[in-house]
C-alpha cells in the first residue's frame, strides 16, 4: 500500500469516496487535479470517475482540464472498482 510523500494533510491514496457518501454529506478534502507523489514512486492525481470502472488497476484516461476519468486507454491506473461520480487517487508511472 502506497502512501503520500508529498507534504499535504489528508491524502488517502488507497480509499475512494463514493457518490453515495457524497450525497450523504461526506466531505471531500481535496480539490480535483491535486497531484502528489506516492511512496511507490508513482504520481497520483485526485479525480472523479465519469464512467464505471469495473476493476482495480484498470487503465484509465484522466481529462487534464476537468479531472474526470474514463475507463478506456490512457496512462493512469484506477485505485478500485468505481461507479460514476466516485472520487479517488489515480496513479501514473513517473518515468
């Protein structure tokens, strides 16, 4: 399990925030597009799923302006199975 080595508070690279949690009032403590480095050497970006992601480690595309994610091609990896509207940290190889 990777953890953030960037000096920001509240970074959880493992767990996602679901659309159901958001509807129930669960706070999102990061802005879309925030990027951090993980202890595993990967770069992570906080983004919102714009499509269903059917499995962890699915290769995804992150839109660089809206920070929404689609599960087709791309250079990022999904942290978990996600529904539309879920938030999470998507990883990308740094080299």
